[in-house]
């Protein structure tokens, strides 16, 4: 096995700034084939990715983490995506129900330390159970979301899952996203029309007032809107030394080169 670092992806990331989301998805399928999945939380940008896969006829699994305390509207959106886009959505769930977890640990999400533990058990571990099945995962992060996401790269290494994260929508701003949704009549989680710019678990997400920051409704009870669940590694760190381990052949295919030696 050989190492691929975030720094190794710098040139490719520069080149890819010129590519459309659809071209980036097609690049992913050409390199990774069925070893690529998409990750969708069934928010609007996630259903845009699902629509793009459907319209490109790309048959890859779509991973959806259901924490067991998802909004019913989110589950209904997932079911519509399966039915109307014909996608294979794989629902990943935590081992314990929220009731079982609360009996054992108390209501974790009420404190900053508990939130990290709860998100780890209900989001990160279910994802990690899929580790090894995929070398690449398409996400739906956009730079115009602001905060940590304003610097999000198109390609990012995810050492925890040992895969490449591909973010084809990074350069889509709010207007462009809305236009794509309208023109293509994309399935949209109805909570967006009810004051939720972003949507997570029903325990930790509230609507947002028009003059509040976009993520004000996420973990509102924990303070100044800087919390992320950690399911997207680029929300937490952007260390260029972070690395994945792949076969040399796969690294060469990702970087589009041939190597006859390994350092
Ligand atoms: S968002 Fe809240 S309820 Fe959901 S996993 Fe994280 S802390 Fe737990």
C-alpha cells in the first residue's frame, strides 16, 4: 500500500476548479467505478447530487445516515429519492436506539462534550461500519455555505474512512443551486420551506430567523454556531499531511500518472 496525502491532490484540485459537477462525478466513476458511493443527508444539495446521479445514469450506492432521530420529512425525502430516481439508498443506523442510549448515558446532546459523543455514536460509527467498501465518496458541501466550508476542496482525503471525498458542488452558490432545483424539478426536503436552511436530527435542529446565520438552527442550545457533527472531515481539519492508504495503481489512476517506483 502507498500513501496519498492532501498535498498530493493540490494540482488536481486546481485543475478541477474548471469542471462542472457532472464532469466531476463522471471523473469519479471512471476512476473508482462501484468503489465510489455518494453520501446524502437528504438536504437540498444532497438531493441535487441524487438527481445528478439519476440523470447521468450513474448506478452507485447512496449512503444515508439515519440517526434514529431523523425528521419524518427527511425519511420521506429519502423514500421519494429511491422511488423517483431509482437509486439504491443504503440507510446506515446506530446500534442503539435513542431511548437505549439515553437510558445508558443520559441525554448526551445537551452538553458540548455529550454532543460529540452522541454524534460519534449515531453518525460517525454507522459510517465507519461501511469503511473498506468504498475508495471514494461523493458529498454535497458548498463553499457558499460559509464557515469552515468556505475553503472546502473539491477532492479531500478522509483518513478515517480511508477514502477520497469528492465535493462536486463546491462552486455552486445559492442562486445556482436554486436554479438547478427549479429547472430540474428536484425533490426537496419540505423542511427547507419551513425555515430550516440546514437539517440534522430532530433533537438538535430548529428553524432559523431571516436575520440569523444559516447554521444558527444547528445545535442552537450549544452556543455560537460553530458546531459540526464530524461526518465530513473537512469541517474539522484541513491538514495537508493527512493521508489515505491505497494501492499504487489506484493512486496513479487518481492522479492520472504512471509511477515506476515508490518512495
Ligand atoms: S445531531 Fe444531536 S441527536 Fe443527532 S447525533 Fe448529533 S448530538 Fe445526537
